[in-house]
C-alpha cells in the first residue's frame, strides 16, 4: 500500500510541476493546494467506494455479505457514514413494453389552441409539482375533482426529478383511496423529464418503476390514465 501511494504521488508531482512551472524542490502538497488537485490516492479511494456502494445497491452477490476480499471496502465505508447504508437510486434494467396508461406531452400553444387539445377533461383531475430549496425537497399535490391538497416533504437528499415522479406516484395512491366511480384519471405535470421516464420502455430507477406499476394498477381499475406536460397523464 505504501509503495502504491508513493508511485501515485510521483505521478501527481509530475503533473503539478508541469501545470505550475514550479522549481523541483517545491513540496507536492503545496502545489496540489495551489491548483486545487486532490491527492490521487484519495481520488482512487473515492471511486472504489462509489463502485462498491453501487454494486451493493444492485444486489451483487459478492457484496451482500461484505466480510472478505474487495467487499470489505463496503464495511469500512458504512461504519463511519450511516448515509452509505441507504441504497442508491438505481436497479437492474426493467422493461415496460405495454403500459396501460397514456402519456401526452403538448406545448402550451398546442394545449390551448392546437388541434390536439382536448375539448374538456373528464374524470378525476390531479395536478402536482415538486421543488428543491436550501431547506430540502418537497412535492405538492392538488386534487381538483376531490378538492384535496397535500404538501409532502422529502428531506434534503431527494432530487427535483425524484420529487416530480413521487408527486405522480402520490396522485395514483390518492386515486386508489378515493371512492369515486369516474371512468378516467388525469394527472397533470409540468416535468417532461418525469413524463419521458414514465413513458420509456426501459428504466433503471426503482422509483420510476414503482410509479409505472401504480399507474398500470389504476388504469386497470379505471378506463384510462392520462399524463402530460401542460397536458395530462392518462
């Protein structure tokens, strides 16, 4: 280990000398601090830890019992940092080839005046949006037909994309709890990224997959589900 660190330090030193043009007696640490380069050993350790956590999150057999070999990296990582006990937002690819819901994305002009704009929206109508501030991420849901408002905090680690997808998921869960015989369910969203993810045939996101399944479930119970950007998810 010591010899590997020494060799990495030599490589880093050559790079620092080339960038700064400093004399040969200048300490490596001083040049790294001057140009903002972290030591190579720390960069490599970070990449290794990231890969180990990724493999553990995907359920790689050798990382399910991290007691020996390279998998012991995970044990050393999780002990000082409990956050690393949380799985990453990724899974093995899953395909959604025949969704029971329909995603429609229209521009503002198409939605208001274009030939593709529906004359009226029937059934249950939900609107949602998510945002992130210094205090954390949250999503808001409004059920127009049932006059229901929800504000859901998601903590400081959720991304805006996750908030948008979770908002749609919450709309499906609220629909399942409503005792309404409406034939159609409409979920309005302004996030094209979330809508395209739900429309995609392939996903590696556990949250997106959960939302796709929930949409299929309510679409089976109702005549249709419809989602869209400045439009609806049906």
